């Protein structure tokens, strides 16, 4: 009996596998009509897609068949219900579609009478697709302009380009806009593009339009163009730029003209908040030129710190100009020197040396403070500091608020790398071109340290002049204010010094050639004008020494002295007046206070015949000292002679002679005190006069060496009583003579005096008035040449003089040749008192020696001067005697 049922206890779980059942061993007949295979997996072969038989279909076959039906349909259309819903469950869909399509334009040349619109859902993008042939497709939009002309816009897709195009087919601009606004980008028919404007003036014209009056930026730079580039974690050297290109002149090839690049300079770390070390430079490139393949290279860079480099990409200063090899150039630097001031340096960095630098321009200026001109060089070479229009080679001008003080216009500062000492200081050197084209030093002004210590430098000012290119100091202003001319260490406010060995007398040759001196010149030509040296104290001028140029034709010149008395009266007190007939009168070697006893000086005697004293301090109780003399030796008695007067007025005047302030006793004119009215003490033959000079001759008692003998005067009554007055008092011809040998009153020999001239005996008439009649004689020795013996002074039309010379002569080179003689010469003043008449060379006797004679000397008068002429190689020795009338004599010889 066949086993028709296998129970579970016969076969264990999972005991029968596919491998235990042979193919075709179990047929359908063997299976139950109903098989419950729940929980079991039955695997069948998947039939090929498209099979249409009774075999079992696997789930894979079924899914594939369903997927093929759906064929990628979207989720909302992958079921029949969804499809039906999308067709509005329209069971008459066919009729609906036919009716709808009838209202649509055909695909071939459609003609739309309404608006074509493609509407997108919020998350869906729909396309308007125009497909042409294999190489080109076109979308064309047309309209009419205000003139009725076609305005056609076309879009091309060119496969053979390959490119896409958007253009106007008609002669109209192409504009782009957003937000239904006015055109924001305009492409003109000439190819110019305007961004932000519709009428571009260049191929690319960008305008940013803001409204500052409506709240826009009124004081802020507007970013008009932005260039942006991105890279993957870029670092130093990355950036973006603008490249300029154009045609080549030779072959019209496109050449690299230049670039502007923004370049990353610094980087350090990748950080989500940004690289903290980020910095950037701006580089400018140009093409040096050459073959067509040359490219531009960097020529200038502005670094992240603001430094500008020309010829270098790594400038170390605010401005560095360098050759392409990093060599010569110009730099501006901020250094630690001079309070971080900036400098322009001509510097060779390759060799680390500084270079010369030249700036060239028609006019060159430097300005500060927002354009204020400080320095200007004009085309003519004039340099202005503080002025834009210099009128000389160097013109310095200030515009300072100071109104009552000095304005410092220039500083000269001298520094030293060593330790300075005295003599150190800045200087200005002057040079000039010689006539052979060579420059030579001609002068220098120095500030010279006269005291130089660790705590103090006190400097003088030195002025140097040049002789054959060698500079020597000519004047010094010391730090104490003293001025030295020819003296480097002046010991007074004005100290002059020179070395001159000329032995000429000033009164025989006035001028600067034979003695160091000071010249004060008045270049005016008006007669009686002055050149004066003034003396001033804290309150005003108080004294003077002046020259009065009386006559510019004859050159007559007087000398005046002015002082101020205790009452503050400043007047001319002394006037040395030239003799109008025969030049300057003689003034003795010693003045009123002389004490010298040197041989040749007026030992006990003062002769100041031309010295006129003028006083006006005429208080009733004050006598005025007119003449003063200090004795140099003891004297038993003195003879005092003078001439005096007062100015026109109502007052008389009186005189007195004092010794050390005490009135002396008078031994002539009836004796008594030597204090009298103007009409007493007159010399013999004189008549009294108040307002005209009259001569006085008074003998007084003994006096001693060192005593001060003084002539005093005062305005007075006719009887000699002092009164207050305003008339000037005058005194001159003051003469003090010793009478040690006594005075002979009854003889005719006159008075024998001590010599007025050293070595000479002098005699006068009995009355002692040597002006009326006088005589003296003296020995001499003369070599060859013309010798001045004496000069007559204070002469008038009655003046006469006679001279006699006794001599012996000897030739110096032949001692045996000799001769002797007596010669006479006389002179007189003509009646008109305008010139002289002479009898010259009258030889009384002459004889020659037996072994050879001599050329006898000339003996003659010339314009009131007695002269002797001695021939060459001759020496003469002898004695001269002179007698005169109505004159005085003055020493004037060189014997």
C-alpha cells in the first residue's frame, strides 16, 4: 500500500532540502490539491520579461513588469488612481484632449496670439525648450519702437561655435534689469557697456548711483567694482588681478600691456574665524618690451603696511625706488633719529652705499601743511624758503606773528663725533671765482667757542677775510660783547690792533697808511658838516669827538670836543680850529695836563696856541676851569700867558689863576691875588675887550712838581663880581713857563727862559710878549734831502721873519772834500695878508776846502716854512737862528 501521507514525526525539521528531491521526481499529481505553505519559502525561477505562459511568476518577475509600466513615473503618478486623479477622473478624456489641443499652436511655425507663460511651482523648475537642428537653435522676440521699426531680440545656441548668443537683430541697445527697474546694464550698439548708466563713454563704464541727500553716504568711498577669486585654503602669493592687453604695432598680435594685482602677503593658520595673519599687497605690472612673447613684470608694489616699492616687491621704507636688480634707488625712511622724521635717501641697497641725487623740474617746490609752500627753486636758480617768488639766489622769508622781537630765520648747528674744545663752532665760507676760472676762498664768518666746558659753551663771532686764498681773522665780537678789529681777545667794547712800523708823523701825512686807526666818514659835500664819534650813557648822548669839514673845496677841517656837565648841559667844550691862512695850527706835544720830561717834549711848558676852549656853565657861584696844567718840576716863579674873551651879550667876565684850587699870588701888574676882571693882566700893548680875544701875561709865585695850575673864568659884572650868565667863555694860547732865572725889567735883552724847544735858547722883547717879537737859535745836523725847520703861525699882514744859518759840510764818501758858509733867508706877509714874499738863498759867505769843495746847501722860506736842502751824500752841521715879529712859531722839522 502506498504511503500517502507523511507525518511530521517521520521527517525531522529541515531534513528535506532541494538537493534531496531529484528533478521530476515529484509531479503535480503527487501534490495535494491544496498546499498550505504558510511560513515556507518557495523559490521558483524568474521568467523572462515579456513571458506569457502558465508558469509560476516570481515576485521579481511581477515587480519588473510593474516597474516597466511605471517607468520612472513620479511618486504622484505611479498608480492608476493617481493618474485618474491627475486627469480629473475624466472618463471622456479623449474628447477633452481633442478639444484642448484644437486651441493650441502647432509645433511647426506656431503663431501665439496671447501671452506665452511657463509657471513654476515653488520647488519645481520648468523649461521653455527650443530645439533646432544639430548645430543651431534660435529664440527670437520682436516688437516695434516709437518710430515703428522692428526691435528684435534673439537668443542663439550655436553648436558649431560652440557658444550661446543673446543679441538684438535690429540696430538697438541691449539692456538688462532686475525688479522691473530701469536698465542696470546697457550694451550699446557700438559695443560699449554701461553698468548703472545707459550712455557709457568707454568700453566699460560703471556708475554707482547713491542719494547722499536722501540718507546715502556723503563722506564715504563707494565700492563700485569688486573682483573676487576663491581658492582652496590659499596662502601667500594667491590673489586676483586685472590684465591689460592690446595689439602689437608690428604684427597686430595681442600683447601683454600690464596688470594690477591684489596679492595675499601673509598667512599663518587655518582658522574658522579667519587667518589672524592675513594681509595683502597691491602690485602694478608693466611690459618692458621686446619680442611678441614678452610679458609684463611687476614694477611697483604697495605693501600691507603702506610702504611703496618701485623696482622692488619688498620695500623696507615708506618709499623705496630701486633698480630692477635691487640696487640704486630712492628711499623714504622713518628712523629713530631726530624724533622719527622721514628721510628721502638715494641708496644702493645691493652695495649698501648712499648715492648722489638730482631733482629736475622747471620750477621745483616743497609744501607742507596741506599745500603751504615752504621751499621753492625757480627756473633761474633762485631758491626761496618761505616764499614762492625768491628775488635772489637765496631768499628767506618768514610770516611770523612776532611784532616786537627778533625772528629766528636760520640755524647753523655744528656737531662733532669727538670732544669739542675752544675754537669749535659752525661757519659760513664765501668763495669767488678768479679771473682764470678757479674758485678761491674770500671770506668766512665763524661762531667760535671761547669758553668750552662740560656745562657751558660761550662763543664769539669771528669775521675772516682772504688774502691770496688764505683766510685770516680781521674782526672778532667776543661772547662778552667786546669788539676786536685785528684783535682776537678784545679787552674793551672796541679794541683795534694792527702792526705798522711807519715812522711818519700824522700831522705831516694824515691818513690810514701810516698808523692803525678808525675812519669815520661823512660823504656829504655840504660845508661845515660833521663826522663824529658819540659817547652815550644809559639815558642819552653825553660826549663827542668830531671833525667839522669847514670847507670841502679847500679841505679845511676842524676838530671839536663836547662833554656834559653836572647840570646836564651838553655843549662843545673844545674846538681845534685850523688856521685859515696857513693850514692847521701847531699843538704842542703835551696837553694841559702833561707831566712828561722826555727830551724833545715841552718839558715845563705847554703850548696850545690853536686850542680854543669854549664853556657855558655860567652859574654865579661856579668858576669854570678853562685850562689846566700839571707841573713836572719845582719852579720859583711862573709866567702864565693866554688869550680869552666871552661871547656877545650884556655880561662882562673875570679870570683867576689857581694852584691846587687856591688862587695864587700875582707878582706883576701891581701884585695881589691872581683874580681879576677881564681888563686886568693884559699883555704889553693890549687894550681891553670883552668880546674879542686879548692876550694876557701874568707872573705868579712858586709852585712844585705835581701841582695843578688852572685858568678859570666866569661871567661877571664890570668890576669882576660873578653873575649868572648864558654867554660862552673862550680861552686859547695857554702857556705856562718857568721863571727860575729871574726876569730883567730894565735891560733890553728880554727874559731868558727855559727852552721851549729842547736844546734851543729863546729870547723875547723886554715886555716878554714873544708874539710881538721873539727869537731862538739851536744847533743841528742834517743829511741829504729837504728838511723843514719851523713854521710861522698866527701871522697877519705885519708878520716878518729872518733866519741865519752857519754850517760846515762834508761828503760822506770822500772825507777830504768839505766846505763852510753863512746863509740868510727872509720872508714877510704881504699887506693883503693873502700870500708870502721871500728873499731866499742869500749867501753871506762860503768857502771850500783845499782838497775839494762841496755843493752848498739851499736855505729858503716857502709859504711860511723855513727849509734847508742838502745835496746827495752831503752831511752838514751848524747853527740856525730865527727872529720873528707878529707871529708864533711851531716845531715842524725833521732834522
